[in-house]
């Protein structure tokens, strides 16, 4: 870490380095060998064969082609906790890290978007009961590392098939505004027979607050009046999720 701290300029202007490579135009042999070994290990053993910082190195290789990215990968993991935390960080948060510029931030956010799209493809147009674990995994993937609250709704048809997934509101670190009338209105627009409410707790603890319980009851009552069922309300924490249905709160 001391070497990285002493030479932050190695990464600061990496965009220019990509456009105007060093005079020799070659990556040092020790870096080429390291990158080849790391890529081979990943191709052979998959993600399980590499720790978080090396997986992040593989991502950084594209944005910083001719420099040692291991110190930067370790710095990002240390700052954001783990690989998923790095992916979930905002571009502004990433660029506030010494050594990270727009190209690195873009590469990381592309990987995050790909992960979200893959997780979403596994649940859309699928029967909720038979794909419940995939739905929980999807919600965890897109919400567990956010540093502000987000409220999503999963809309189901009469056969409990997921027909839409929409973010309804963003909030602060401990609050997100939710309006039962808007929730029910959107369900009617999509001709949904039931809905699943989902929001995250940036604190990491998915225990529902009194306002969470009250808001859920209001939405359930408004939906019931229009023959729409609230199938569940999931609160996503850092490492686990809480189901209102399983806890007897709905």
C-alpha cells in the first residue's frame, strides 16, 4: 500500500496513457506474465479460483492496460468492502478514489449493469413460486449494496408470473417516500393481479421499522380494495433479506 500511496500519479491520467502509450509501446514482461497467469486461472477455475481483488484486477486490465493494477484493486476493495461493494459504488464515489478516472469508473459500472441484467433475465416472465430463490438473489444483487434506500415493485399476472419490475422511488440513507395511491395506480396500468414490494436498508439490518410496517399495511389495504394482492414485502439487508409474509407481518 505504501508504494501505491507514494505514486498516485501512476493512475491519475490513465486515459491519456491509453491514447498515448509509453514510448516503448510494450507492457513490462512481469505484468504480461502476471496478467496471463491470472486470466488462465480464472478461465480454468472460474470466479471461485480468484479472490475479490484479483477479480477486480481482471476488470481493471481493460481500462489500465500497461500498469500494475493490483494496488488499485486492493485499495478499492479496502474502501468499499468487497467486489460487490465496488460495483455498487457510484461513479462519483469511485472517481474520488486516488487512481480512478472516468475510464475505470465506466468499466466497473458496465460490469455492474451486466450483472444486474443477467440476474433480471433469470426472473422475468418466470413463475414466482418456482423461481423464488432467483428473485431474492436478484433483489439482493441490485439493492443490497446501495447507500440510500430504494423502493421497487415486482408486478405479477394472474398466474403469478413476473411481468414487470420497476423502481418506484429513491430516498435517503434511512427513508424512501412511498405513496400507496401511486403503487396501486401503476399495478392497474399494468393489469397486475398481485405485487411484491421490495426495499433495502443501507444499514444492513433488514428488521422492519414501524413506518415500514405501517406503509405496507396501507398499500395492502389500498390494493385489496381493487382486488390486487400484496404477495410479499422484502427488505434487503447487506447479507440477508426479511420477508413480511414469512414473519407473519402480511
